[in-house]
């Protein structure tokens, strides 16, 4: 089945220790998104790639970076995680920038100790 | 003020009840309105989609959009225990493609 896969599902990191979350998709979609979802809060868009074009949200902290080496994979790097970065990180894809439907992965729950 | 407001619940109903879930929004430019369902430990999945104002029905689910009131609703008829999930409303402005703005989600529990 075509899908969006996120690894790992659960990640524990120490305060200030860099961490990388990964997302892969078999849908061959052009657009990939990273959302941050804190407990009982709305998913918040961090950035998205339209093909290789990177689009950063204005309020996304510099501590968050992303890489998309090819169509299938996208990575979220948190350079120096703080306690406030503990959240669920959701990866999503869509066929194009004009396609309203986004397909989400199961998320990676990040804990910062 | 948040761009999209959604009552977090939890909303607890008996099996077979009619459920009404609602969101209000402040940005009159929103044109696409969606409802996503999120089961525990899973990512959101698109449930219903409506463009501009009006109603849309899909089986037991009906989505309504009232742009004049900046208010959207999702109705679930004959609710089932399998409908227990978090329901997130989401909206977007056409010119920005599909950058979605989500509500915080309403937790629904349907008791058998």
C-alpha cells in the first residue's frame, strides 16, 4: 500500500542533543510537509517542500531545519532541542501545491529529557 | 485570537446519537474547509472536504460551511464506537495552495 512512513515512532533525546526525524513516502507526491503538534493543540506547519523548493514558515524557529534529498525522503533536524520542543512531529504529503488533500504519516513522538 | 477555534471536548455520546462538531474561524479568505479524523497514535486522515459555502454529505457524515458566520460543522449520524477519535477541522486559502490551518481538535467518545 502506498503510504507515508515515519521513523522512529518514538524518540527520546537529551536537552541540546541534535536529533533527526525521518519521513518517507511511496505516493510519489511532489509536496512534503512537517507539522509540530503539541498536546491538545492544533498541528502547526513548520515548513514544506514543493519538489526541491524549500518553504519555511515565518515563525518556525531557526533551531529547526529540513532536508529533502530526493522525492521519497524528507528529514527534520532539530539542532539543539529544548524542553519546549517535545511534541508529536507529523509528516504529510500532497500531489501538488493545489491539491487540498494531505496524507499524513503516523507521527514521531519526541521526548526531551 | 486564534485563526481557528475548536472546542476540545471531550464529547461523550451513546452509540446511535447524532454528533455535532464545530469550528469557528476569523480569516474570511479561507475557501477550502476540511475535517480530518485522527485515531490514537495515528496521523490525521481526511474525512470530508467542502469548497466555499454549502453542505456536503457522505454516508453518515455531513459537512456544513457558513461563510457569513465563519462557522463550519461536521454532523455524524448513528454514531458508532469506531467513530471515537479526535476530529480536526482544517482550512486553507486557495492562493497559498494547501497550507492548512488546523483547529486543536475535538475528542469524541462514542459509548456502546
